[in-house]
């Protein structure tokens, strides 16, 4: 007689801590034994391992057991991971055990996050998601906390130069007699955050920007601009905003903070500097970059070149027939000075996303006759609802009071693989849609074309997939719903001498036309600085390959080209919002620091290029 042994239900017989400890112990034993099939078998059939630099020297997500096997077959021997352990008691909810972990590799120390679920066939724990992130390189740790530099010299000192004198010498030499290892083109929040990382890691680097002062990228925008993301989401590395900082900071206040931050963090920053051209020497493995520094031509020879010109590329200015005949004023939203000069005039804003709403709101409140021209549907989410429902558990005052730190919030967000992130976002926006139903009904009654993304996953997925197509409502939508901001839906046929003519023959009279029509891919800047061949070599930036609107497939698994090696050797992209500038600057800086120190960095899964722009 044959007996059937029922699988043990580990969820009933062991605590979450015991389950995680057991899984990590077996995981490490299998890794040390180089038993890759055994490791792969510890993952669910549908599972995700997201690695930020530690195993792959890349930002890479592998899927399923085959993905784990393939990655480890190439990278396990060199990585040599050990010391996996939890850092706090695990949580259990809805059949999933979640745990924060730390570990080491041959070259680094890392943090991560693990989600375990029970295999239905065996009753044993298997990994559903695993996040592994590099936090520091062994032997090249940042001098902070208990290891910070002393600063003062106590006792006799043969070196009579003080801090100010040494800083003056460094500023005179760097870029002239001493070449930077890395050159960062673009000095907005992304370039500044990365420059601060380089400074703390001891990587000689220069950040260049054409502005007269750090922060001018914000000061120069339309006067009503404020951050739409809350303060808890927006801290920079090392130096968080003070507790009395506004929840939504005005642009000029952000500009002043960036200028102060650049100085306090001692970021080598060249103002009034324009990068004119760049070429790469395949033999010397270095760049030759010609810059105009306030009228002086300077030739820089960095090993690594980083484009930190924002997540957006060059402005998209449409080429409508008749634009050259328009008798009024017309400009892109990035050049809009604000509403004051247009009192008593008629303005048409082409577009219906963030900038269009902000500009229309400021114009209306100044007494301008303004019309928003909506050409395609837009996702709208009220700021209060976004902060409370979508961000509140991670980035809010209540999150801080519950013990949530910025670093933990960032890693929590990073622990959700992009492939399944939309599944977590859909119920969030369903809750928002239900809570704000009256608001959305009023907007649609006014003729506004609404959407929640192709699959109902809302703001964050739209941002990650395409970086456009949404507005965080801070008041403009109410004005649209009330008819105070005029709304017209349609397509532009041409521009007449006196206004905008739609394809149905309707003409919208205008003294000013604002093209709030967005931006292209960041590799457009590459064509200008280097050449079109290199721009095509690295391909389109941003997006996940989700095969949704403006995010063509195939599936990439990570943001295209961002914060990781590209098809052009020693060439990188850095950008995004303040959250991404803070979080991902660490991983980009560590990748470049490793190369600076001569550490071998074999890249697993270098991104292929499927789209040029």
C-alpha cells in the first residue's frame, strides 16, 4: 500500500522570522556551493529578482527560475555573496512574508528586500520578489558617521594651508592641470545630486551648466511653478529639507536650496559653461569635451561622461502649417515667462498635461482670457488624494511618525518589480476614482477627456512608462470644471495669422500661443553634443517597454538607459524627479567609483536598443 505524504504547511508551523531565516540560510548555502539549480528552485515559477549593481554591475531585473539561472551562471563566481541576514523582524500579510535584509559580496555591502510565498505543491517557502542593492564598496566607504574626517588638526601640523586655501587651489587646478575622472553635463537637481555623491566618494568630477547660478533651471520657469510632489518625496542625498519646509516648495525656493546645497556639499560646479562637442577615443578610453566656460574655451578629458539634462530631452515644438505667419507671440512652455505680460490678451495653450494646467491657471488668475486645447486624454489626480492614498504610507508626515525613513521608503518602492507594479497601482487609483467621483464627473461634463492610463494604473505608471500624459491637480482642474479656463478638444489643422485653426474649421483667436507639447528623448542631446550615430547607438531613453501608449515594446524590465551602462562605453544618463535623482544617483556613482578605483565591473544584461527616439 502506497502512502501519500502531505506537504508541510510551513506558514502554520513556523514564525515569519523562522521562515525567512531558513530561506536565507539555504539560499546562502546554495550560493556558496555554486549550486545554481538549487538556488533557482528556491524562487517561485513566477518570480522577480531586481538587482541594483551588486550582482550585475547593472540595473537589471531577471524573471523566473530561468532568469535567475542565467544571471547566476555568469555572475555568481565573481560576486561571491555571503552573510545574508534580516535587519528587523519580518512582516506577514495576505500570505506573503516580507523581510529587510543585508549581505556582502566580494566587492561591496548591500541591502535588500525579500518577499516569500508558499509554493502550493510543496508547502515550502519560495521567493516571489528579491531586491538586492549595492550600498558601498569595500575599502572605499564614504567618510561619514563614526568614520567622518576630523577637519581640525590637533597638535603640530606641517601643512599650513587651511580649508579655504586648499579649496581655492583645487578650483584652479581641476579641469586644467588636473583632469576630472567624470564630467556631468547638466547642473539641475540630477547633476547636483550626482556631483555630491562623487564628492563624498572621492571621485574627481565637474558638473557643468550654462546657467549663471545653480538653481536657475528652476528660477527661470513660469512664476507660478511649485513642486507637485510633497517634500517627503523630494529630499536630496545627505541633506534633507528641514522640518518646516513647505509641503510643495515654490520654484525659487527650490532654486535657492539647490544653490546652497551645491556650496555646502562642495560640488565642483562650473556655471555659465556650455558643452560644445564631445568625442570618444576608443584606444585611450577617454572623452575629449570642448566647453565654453564664460567665454573661455576649455578642453576636458574625462574618462566618464554623464548626461544629466533631466529625464526629458529637447523641447517638442510642433511644426504646424502657418506658424511662420502668426502675427502674435508663440513659444514653448519651457520658455513661458509667466502671465503678467499678457493681461488683456487672448491666449491659447496647446496641451493638457502638467505645464498646460499650471500655465492656464496662472493666466486665468491674472485676468487673462485663456483657452486650453486638449488634443488627447489626460490622467488627472488631485494632489491631496495622491499624497494621502498613493504616497501616504511611504512619503508623508504620518509615515515619518510611524518610523518610515526616506531610505527605507525608497527601497520599498524599488522592491516592486516594474513588471507587476501596475497590479499594485490599479487598486490605488480605483480608490481615488471612487473617492473623487464627483470631481471627475464635473470634469467630464465640462468636456475634459480623462483617462487612468491604458490599464487603469494611474500616475506613477504613466510617469515611468512615458513621462507624460498627466496632471497633479492643485487647482487648475477646478477652473476647467467651472468653465473659467475655457476648454476645447480637437486637433490643430494650421496656425492662421490670428489664431489656431482646428481640423473641424473652428478658429481660436489668440495673441499668444503656448505650446505645452512636452519633450523628446534625452538622446536628442547626444546628437547635438556628440553625433547622431552615437545617439542612435544608445537609443531611446526612458520607458519600460510596456507596449502601452508612447512606451513601445519589447519589455525592458528597467528604465531604458537610465543610471546604468549604455551601448556607448563610458557614457551614462542621469535624470528624473527629485526622488529618482536622490535614489539612483547612489547606484550610478558607485558604478563609476568602481571603475575609477580599477575594480572589475563585468556587466550582465547590457540593454539592447530597440528604438532610436
